[in-house]
């Protein structure tokens, strides 16, 4: 009986994933094949500004703010509660004015839980950002970044990493 219930659960989870992807494609998002969602995610702004590459995965409660272009490469993994913002407010203007800048997350990147990416950031290929980090500057390819604000910690593969 447990096996049957587990099979039904897996099939319903797969169907829910397909329906979520289908909904965002209908609204204009460019989503590649093999993209998997592990629960609901939020797309704010214009879904037409969103591109998600082949084989990427989005966990529960991911927030994608698409005021400007937001590009996720292939095999990008977003853990729970990640926020990626392409728009914000100028802090030194009164009254506050909105601005937007594109965000690019290149191939094979992992953003751990509760990471916040601010407008105008590019996260390089093969990089990893530690849980709870706030990224306000570009992340170099092949590096582990962490902290508030995020700083380089170490290369993930010293033979292929670029200098920070």
C-alpha cells in the first residue's frame, strides 16, 4: 500500500511541475526542456523577461523579480527562498525612484538557501553562493562566495577558477 501511495505522490508531483512550467511558458517565459520545480515559485514583473536554461531546478518559495531581463543558464540550481531582483529603488533619491538592471546567472551555478541577488549582477559559470548571502557585485566563475555582502571565499576547482 505504501509503495502505491508513494507512486501516486510522485506522479502528482511530476504533473504539478509540468503544469507550473506550462503556465509560465503561456505567460511568455522562455523555459528550456528538463526544468524542474520543487514547489511553487514567484515571478514578479514581466514573465517575458525570464529565460531559464535546460536542466535547471527551482526549489520552493524562489522569488524571481523580472522588471528587466533575468537569465538563468543551463543546470542552474536555486535552493529554497532564493530571491533574484532585477529592479529596486535608488537609496539616495528623495522621493525614491525605481531602477532596473538585467541579471545573468551563467551555467552550472548553485545558489544556496536564502541568497539574495541584487540588480545588475552576473554570477559566473560554475560558481556557488553560500546560504544567506547578499550578492551586490559580480561573482567570478568557479568561485565560492559568501557573506553579507558576498565576498570570494575560495576557488571551487583551483585549476579552472579565475582570480577575484
